[in-house]
């Protein structure tokens, strides 16, 4: 069973930046397609971005140009660089295997507020 641990969340003002991290008990390299998802209060969890082992990425429209997903398999870390944050980005953020969504962790909370 893969255990994923997210970190890096916090409180940030609109327009600010955060970088989230995710590590895997079996190593990020063990997951070909790995993704970030988020869940805002009262809303369903939604996929936001994914990357392959070879760096191919996919984003939802609302984060394109603001968020960047990338991985460092050698250091067992998946990242989500989030710039120009908006209040609607407030959510708990999770990493997981793309499409199977087998390995939900505890998530990391991001709050965007002035």
C-alpha cells in the first residue's frame, strides 16, 4: 500500500504563492501518472493537475498559467507551485495516482484570504 504525505499548505493573501509537496512511501517514481486534487468546503473533490514520469502535464482550465506541477523522482517529491492564488483556490489539497485515485492521504490545507 502506497502512503502519500502532503505538506506546504498555509494561509496566504490573494495574489500570493505557495509550493505544496508530496512524498510517497514507495517512492514517487513508483507512480507513473501522479496528480494533485483539491476539495473545497461543501464541494466535491476535483482533479486539478497531473504529470507523467516523462514530464507530460495536464491542468484544469482554472489553474492553467498559475499552477505548475512537477516531480523530482530522485528526491521522492511531487510539487505543486501555486502562484497568483485566489480565494476560490481555498481547499484541502491532495496528491494521488491519477485516474485510479487509490491512495488518499491527509491532505494539506490552503487558505487564500486577506
